[in-house]
C-alpha cells in the first residue's frame, strides 16, 4: 500500500522553448573526429584498458552510406515512463535520494539541434549501488529504483528526464579508487559515425579530479564539458533540483561531396 | 586574430563500464523495466531475405573472451538498402527490417549472437559496388571509445575482392580479420567471427 500523496507528474522543465523547425535532410559525411579530445584507447591509469585497447592504427574511412546512415527510432520504441526514473521502477513508494531533473540538448558541432534521436541513460542509486547481478558493493539495492531510462530528443534536440542523484562508489583499480557521482549516457545521432557513449558528472564533486576514468581524457576543456552545472532556473520549487547537460555530436556536411547535384 | 569559427566540440567519450546492461539490455542485468526492449533479433517472421545467425566473440590481449562486452550491428536489408532517409539507392525498403540490433556477450562463454538476414550488396553514393557487410560497434569496460569494425561474408569472395573498403586494408593479410565464416548448424546458416582487440591477428578497426 502506498500511503503517500501522489507525486506530481514529470513536466517539460524548459522555458523559452524555441520554435520547432524541420531541418533539411543532411546526407554528407561527418566532420572528421578530433581524437585529441577523447581518451586514448590505451590509458594505463585505467587498468582495464591495457588488454582491451587496439594497438594498430585505426584505418580512416571517408564516410560511406554505411556510416552516414544509422538506426531510426520513434516514440513507438518508448514507454510513457521511460524518462522518469523516480516512477519507472517504483514498487511501494519513491526511490531514496535527492530528486533531480537532468535536461539539455543534443547538438552537433555546428550548433544545430539533433532532432528525434534516442538518448539512453543508466546510473547507480543514491547509495552508489547498481541494480546489476554483477555489482556486489555493500550499499543496498533500492527496491523502488531500477536505474535506467531513455528519451527521444524533440525537434530541437531537447531531452529531459527525472531521477535521483546517484552516489559515488568504490571500484577495483587502485585499492582506494572511487567513481564520482555520474550518469552514463548513450546517444545515437542521425548516423552511425555519431554514435557515442559518455558519462555526465555533477558540478562541485571533489572526486572528479582524482577519477582514473575521467582523467583518461587528455584535454581539460573536454573533461569540463562532461560536468553538468546546477541549473536552478529549471528546478521545480519544493520538488526537484535540475542539472543541465548538453551533448555535442559530430557535425555533418550537407551533401555528399563526391556527388553534388545541386552544387551545394 | 581572425574571426572565430565557433564550432562546438564533440562531447568526449567515456567507457560504457561493466554495467552497460542496466541501461541498454536490462534483462541481462537481471531485471525487467521497459515495456519495449531492443534485442539481438533483427528479423520478424515477415522480413525479406536469407535468415542467418552471426556468432562470435571478442578476445582481449591475453586471448580471453570479453564477458561483459556489448555489440551493436547496423546493416542494409536483403536488397542492399539501409532503412534511413539518407539512403536513396534503388533497393527496396523492407518495412519489417530496421537493420539494427544489440547484444551483450554471455557472462560465461563470451559468445555474442545476432539473428538477422544476410544484407545485399550496396551501391554507395559515389556509385561504387560494396560487398555485403554488417557494421559493428563495440563498447565495454576498458574500452574508452567505441570501436568500429565490419563483418564481411566468406562466401562473397568476388565481391570482397572488389570492395573499396577491404582494398584499403594494408597489408592485405589483415583483410581476413574482417571475414565471417559461413557454416551450417541444425539446418541454419551460421556465420562465425572472432574480434581480436590485440595481438598478431588484431582485427582491423576503423576511424569512421
Ligand atoms: Fe558507472
């Protein structure tokens, strides 16, 4: 029996909503990936990467139709509670933890919103424990928290979801390695070459500068861009704080350059 | 100072970690949460084309299978057409085939399987004929940025020999790391593959 008053439904927290628009179909190749802002495959401070990193040079491919295209998802793929982690696994009440909204836009390197793209996210509960049969951390499972969700960006690239703030957790790397609080993100974009998995961190977390995974990123600015600031203006008073996390995918040329029927 | 170009920078990649299943295949993490789930079965009973199983493993630098790896595949349908608006080639679309699936490796054996159809040959925008292939994307704990590779088919020797991407691979002996071997099991067509992350037979990975 749930004796609590019903909690308010999750609403789009965005203000100043831009007008929808229909971008022209782009079908050119993607901008070359700048690998200097990504972690190298072989990053010895993150020990698991040592045996799992290719050692040969990657073979650079001009994007063909195989990489310009990618899977298309729609609202039919999602359920109504998929972007509400406070409710999507609740059994007899709310999950324990700080209630937060995470919102932002999926953009490309030209600043355009990436519309209708699938964003998936997963995280530990407020105590830093994952609902996963391989996670044996002593912090307890929360019976009301699954820890995953997904959203489709709207026609401007905007997405949002509600959850509880995840806790930090220890892991086997050095004897005293702890992950800063983080949410894992998976993003598709419009083509296979934009596919990205990353993690979002929280402003002010003192574990950020000592995390062996986060510090695989060689570029300080690139690391800072994974840290979501508190966004008080988007919070819901007496309900939830908000954090803002924009995700940037590779930009795309408007037309395939070996075949420009309109001289674009 | 010239004018700034003001491009944004791509968001940095981070490892998918050992618990990637929670978000992407929650049933493998041990729970049921979504009404609709993505899977390693790309076909419906009405999909056009030859039914095939892709079965393989990803091996680390010690030759051990990764037991926590996640693979996604993206492929054209049996007519060689991708289910995406940017593919305007002549092959017919198949409404019963999205062309995408994901699979986690078995926690004991490391085996990864997909149930799909064999893709047709692709004509790309430059008019080049490309051998039938499946695009593969790999993430796991210890993989800092998703790895892109391809699977070609052992029974497509002539098409493979003419494929513009396979022909970029030097030395040619490495091309064989991209070929899945056709076999049969209980009357079903099974293509088997091994993806080596390191070592003398390291698989060819692409910067796409
Ligand atoms: Fe994590």
